[in-house]
C-alpha cells in the first residue's frame, strides 16, 4: 500500500495506529518530527514508519519511507471510523421532486434538497444539511451535518464540506445612499473544483458579479472567511481564522498560516507562504515567505518596544538631520563644527 521497505517480522499483526508515546502492542506509529525522536526508544508500538536514517538504529519492526508523515496519512484511512451511511433517501429528508439524486447517494435525516439540484454517485448529505436550488454536486462528495450549500453553487468530485460551513452566502456588498446602506444583490456563484476540503464553520461567499472560485486540491481550515469573487489557486492551504477580502486572487501552492488577513483586490503569485497573523495589504509578485507584525515578548519588553515604535518618526527625522550635517562636514571639513 505504501511502497515501503519492511524491516522486521512480516507476520506482525496491526490493529490500530497511534503516537509513539501512546501506542500499544498491536498498533503502528510513525516518526516524522525530530522533536519526538527520543520517544522512539521507549515506544510500545509493534511497528513504526521511519526514514532510512532513523531506521538504521531501530531494533523493532519498521516500514521505511522517505516521508513517514505521508505514509501515516495514507495508512490512517485504514483505521478511519467515520460512519458510512447506506445509499438511499431517509424518510425524514425533504427532497424536491425536480431534484436528481443518484441511486448510490445517501441523503440523511432532516436534510433538505431543493429544486433542480443534481447529486452525483456516492455522495453523502448528512443529517440536517441543506442544498438549495439548482446546485450541482459531483461524485463521492461529503456534506457534513448542518452544512448549508446555497443556490446555484457547483461542487466537483470528492469535495468535503464540514459541519456549519456555509457555501454561497451573500457577499458583503452595499452601496451608501446618504448614510443608509442599500444591499447589492449577489448574482454570482461559488464554484468548487475537485478534491477540496473545507473546515467547520468556514464561509465562502458567492460572487457579486462572476464567481467565487476554489480550484482543485485546496484545503481550508475551520472558521475561515472567504469573501465574494475571491479566486484560490490549486493545492493552496489556508489555516484557521484567516480572512480574505473581496476580489483577491491567491495563486497555486500557497500557504496562509493561522489568522492571516488579506485586503481586497490584491493578488498573490504561486508558492507564497504567509506566516501567522500577517496582514497582507498589497500584491505579492515573487514566491517566498512573508511576515508582518511583531513576535511575542515578555510584556514589559513589549511595552518598551511599543514606545519606541511611536518614536520612530521623530528618530527618523533626527537621523536625516544628522546625515545632512555630516554631509556638509565632509564637503567642508575645515568649517566650524
């Protein structure tokens, strides 16, 4: 399954998976982070997934791989206990007579499927989820309990939408009329390509004009806000509590760490890594890692730093005056100081 090299007893039976510290006999574990190397000597795991360098001095059973964490990710699916419902429509579900639901799909209790919805083979809509009119959902999609997919959205194959997520809610579009806000109808869609994973309580707004687009293989954590007409490139990862303002474009293979904020109408090129709590206020045109803000300090030191930050303008002005004076002195070294 993994393409690993076996070192040890090929008859060893494995019935579970766990961390090095918590694993028991009959379980397999892995070492991916060097910080946990000390736990390798004392683990009770019956087998461990290891890099070649770590396997060299290990006396137990090992599956040797260049990337143990990837091996763990693939192996974990064998022990996934997520319930798999049987195909069919639950008696308490409300399904429009104009909806087209594949016979192999599973529609859970108290869920609602709107007019002209299309649901593909192997898709699961869990309890209490809502799929509104004219939405098209591909094959082997999982809509978790109490998620909501608004009207006219398109979801590709193998998309995973976790509980509480809202796909296709209105974007934050209003015009001001002498102090009163006039709502702008959001007439676009949300288009989600294949193999996208969207976390719990994340919101993806529909386009105002045109579509909000999430391309293939994107992974989005819990409690992320994606505004109208945002486009996210393939295989980008967005961690929890990020906020992405309207009409921004994020390239492929980017990473936005937790709490990143992006202003609207800007663009990130491919392969940009933005570290946690960074505020992105302008476009990034070169791949690489970007940060803003200050790292944690003891409070008394942070207070001194904050005072110095307020003094920067004055310090800069005085520095320019000193540089100007030094420039004059170099030009006329015999002048009186």
